C-alpha cells in the first residue's frame, strides 16, 4: 500500500516525494520514525494532489511545517507527511516606505516563511507589531494555527486573514478572516484539514532604532532563558490561566527529570531536551510523568502545545 501511495504522489506532485523518510530529520527534537511518504509541496496544486491521494488510499496526512512543535512516535507516521517548500515563501508589503509613523500597512507572506525571518524582514522596512516573532521558531502557517506568541504578544494582534487549502474538501481554497478563527491563547478554530498557505498581517510604521533595540532584547532574553543550543520542541505545555507551566513543573520537583535520552531542561522547566540516543518514547514518557506530578502536586492538568503524532495508533495527531 505504501508503494502505491508513493507512486500516486510522484505521478501528480510537482515537489519532491520521498518514501519512508525519517521524520527525525525534519523536527527540531530530532527524534521520531518514518512517514510512509513525505511530500515537499511547492504549489497549492500539490496539496490538492495530497488530498486526493490520501482519500483514495485512506491514509492520514500530517503537516510538518518547520517541525518545531511536533513529536512523532518512534513507529513513525502511517500516512503522508507534508512540508511546505520554497513555493510557499515570499513577503509582499503594500504601499511605499515613506508613510508616517503609526500608519497601518498590510503585509502578505507565504505560510512557509520562518517567523524569525519574517519578523526581521518587516523590521527592516520599519514595520512594528511582529517583533515578538524573532522568539518563535516555527513558520507563519504554524503560528496562525496555534496563535503563537511570545513576550506578551500573539499573532491574533496583527492577523487580518489566512488563505487555506482544505484537504478533506478535495483541495478547496478558502480565505478565513481572523475573526472566523476565534483566536485564543495558543488555540484557534482553524479546521483540522485546513492548511494555511498564505496570511495577511496589519503592521504599523514605527521607529527603526526602537524596533531594532526591542528585537535585540528579545533575542538576548531567549538566549538567556531558553535552551536554544539543545534539541527541543519549544514550550511543551500551555500555561494554565493565571499561572506558568514552568513554575508548576519546577514546584512539582520535575526539573531535571530524565527518561532515557530525554530530560526536563535545567534552563527552563517547560522545555524537554534530548541527547544522543534519545527516542520519541523517552520524550513522550517525560511528558506523561510531568503531567502526573503537576496534577498530584497542584491539581492542575497541563495541556500540551506540542502536537503528538502517531502515539495513539489511529494515525491522527493528538
């Protein structure tokens, strides 16, 4: 069956198609088993082809993005994993650069744009409102899906709309307004089968020197307070309302907790880092251990930010 899926994709997809590709190569945690097929999509038509092939062969899909918020099981992914390629990059700024400070400017960018790159690109044009993006390791598409944020700001503050391809509807293209997405803390109402391909942001002309200083401060804060030199998936758990997941984990005595090659970070307790020989199951077990400890100590059940793919045996991310 996997050979038939790969053959069908290769016959219709413009981008690269790989059989049995280890997803550890495509996630920031660097663990996880292979996908039956991996597609590096270059056009919306590639996504339409993925939708059709998955429907015809009854296979699930998984959008990998930059792999910064994803844990794939050691057994791998039984369907098609999708990475948006360079065809989904690009930034377009409306209007000229001579607008007054405070003027609103619309910016449209491809979903595969890395958030730190996008934040830096618009900052060079004196556009404020997205400086916090330098601290988000994922792509714009992933940031839309989870309403990503940092330093007290989140994407909902600047998002105007998102263009998506609906995989369950045979690749139908829709434009969803930010208000349609019901954006909350690290959550949106974006349908599970909607792949963000482009988004429009409303930014504002701002003072270039202040913007550069703010972004430098954010970069330095991240270097000081997060384990950026070790493989991780970013923040593992959402912060409960009015509290910090990191504080709860440390208070529950789980900082430094280790299983195999995975451990709660000594730098920030809401990060799990991995070393040589680590397995996805090690990370998954640490997540479960931390949840139990925090529930026992504080009566709080932590919800994960990280997407867990392939662990329940159904071929559906949880």
